[in-house]
């Protein structure tokens, strides 16, 4: 019996002691709840252990080691891996130029702004109640001021006089239709205005890329036009190689290369002041090797009065022709230079057969009539017009859209 009592007393004491330990343990754990741990938490927000309020009892019994394991389990390594930035090789962005169809219509606002005097001026004069000699003279002056040229102006005035006489009433619609028709016949709607970029047959009998040479006096916009034309061709799905045969001006070569890089076209360049004919030859050779569709050759600006430079241009063309035919020789004319452009055109045409004209800076002049004059002078069509300094401001020349922009 005594033994039993002793055993019960021991059991009570032991239980009491255990109870006391548990309570003191709880108190210890509850005293510093979590504030000290909390500040360290934000350092690694994505990997913090999940329960904010862990089970007190468990926490008290959980060894410290186990907590670390739990954090590892959350996947620190993966998180760290995810944060490693992926290194991609730097590739220059290749632009996708705007399609060329309908560009002139899109750029119509620029055209009508610069050519207002011509189209609207003519319409206003033709709408006068009395079309006397003085009025016809004013019409003639308007055309001459716009650089249409003497002979085409006289022809147009004559035709308009005849047709207005026949016309009974002169409603604004009648006059607009009549003027549209006459201006269109003056500019011509039948000419082939496409830039010839199709493949040619090389001197060795194999197919070679279409070759286009861009020529003109200094500062007319040759390099810019070559770059813009490369974009037009790329937009139309063709592969292009550029030849920087303007070896006089290092900046022109860099400029051309930049244009090319923007659309993913390779530029063949030579040493500064090197032989332009040799660069042009190499460019076509590269075009053949690459199987490119078109090779565009930018030449140095040269004054038509400098015979030596003009002879050099002839040589560039002849050297290129050792590979095969040059499909297109584009003469770049600055529309703001007016009648002087015609003199240039004549000399360039003698040295290299011009096959098409690019009229640049038409956005900055009211002298759009030069289109008529230059076509008459050279007997070759205006194929492209420049209407601004923007990369896609070169448009295929469409007579209808041009005349519509003139007369509104
Ligand atoms: N407003 C306007 N500016 C143009 C147009 N075309 C070219 N330009 C500008 O004309 C200037 C001369 O252009 P370039 O292409 O360097 O002329 P370039 O004929 O190659 O010059 P050189 O190599 O010195 O003979 C540049 O500032 C062009 O941005 C156009 O259609 N409109």
C-alpha cells in the first residue's frame, strides 16, 4: 500500500513538473512572437516559409535545423535560376518597310501643299467669268512659273482654249475634268514607269541580278534615294546588295551602309578615294555570288560641267557591263533647281544612257511642272518622286494620283 501511495505521489510530482515545463516553454515562445524574425523576411520575399502563424507547440518542438530544410524545399535554387537573365546575341533590328502600293496617294497632302499654286491657280483662272486674253496670259504664266517649260505650256494653253470654247457652260466640275484630262495627256499615262530590276543575262550566259545605277549632280539626293529604293525593293520582297561607288565622300558610304543595315542589305564598299568603277564591279560580283535579286550602285555627285568626272561615270558603267547589262540608270534631279536640272539631264544622258528620272524634294517646291519638262527633254519617264526626308518618302510616280493632288 505504501508503495502504491509512493508511486502515486511520484507520478503527481512528475506530471506537475512536466506541466510546469510545458507552460514555461509556451511562455518563452510567446514572449518574442515574431517581430525579430519579421524584419529579415522581406530580403527574400519570394522564398519565405509559408505559415505566418505556425502551430506554437510544433514550433516549440521543431529543431532549428528543420526550418532551414523547409526553406530549401521551397526551392531557392529554382528561384535563383529563374532570375538569371537570358543572354541573347545582339542582332541589329531589321525594319519592315511600308508597302509601295498607293504611296503617292498617302503622300498626297505633301504634294498638294507644295503644288497648290499650279493646280488650284489654274482652276481659279479658268473659272473666271470672262476668259479674255489677259486671263489666258495669266494661265500661261502660272504654267511657266511651275517650270512646265515653254513648248508644253503653249501646247496646253492652246488645247484648253479650244476645249473651253466648245464647252457651253463652265461648271467647276467640267473645268476640273477638262484640266485633269489635259494635264494627264501632257504628263503621259502610257510610259513604263516601273524601275527595271529584273534579272539580266550575264556576259558568261548565266543569270545575273538586276543592276541599277544612280547618278546625278552633288546634293540632289542620290544616296538617300538609293537607300530609300533599297527599302522599296525589300518591301516588294527582293534581296538587295548595295554598291557604295561614291568613294569621294566617306560619309556617303557610311550613310548608304546604314540604309542597307536597316533593311538587312549588304553594302560593298572600297577604300576612300578608291576607284569607283572597281567598287561597282565588286558590288555586282557580290550580288552574283549571293544570288541577290538586285544590285543598287550609288555614284558620287559630279558637276555635269566637269568632263573628267563625267568620263569617269561612263567608265563605271562600262566596267559594270563586263558582268552583264545595267538594267536601269536613274538620274536623280532636285526639283527645286528648276530649269538648271534640264541642262544637267542633257549632259548625263549623253554620257550614260538615262532610263528613268527620280525627282526629289518635290515636297519643298511649287515647281512640279518640271516633270513635264524633263520628260520632254530626255524622252524618258519620271519613275520615282521624293516627297520628304523620311525613310519611306519615296514614291513610284503615278500621273493620275499626281494630277489629282494638284487640282484637289
Ligand atoms: N525634303 C526632301 N529632302 C530630300 C529628299 N531627298 C533627299 N533629300 C535630302 O537632300 C539632302 C542630300 O541628300 P543626299 O542623298 O546626301 O545627296 P547626294 O546626291 O547623295 O549627295 P552627294 O553625295 O554629295 O552628291 C539630304 O539632306 C536628304 O535628306 C526629298 O525628297 N525631300
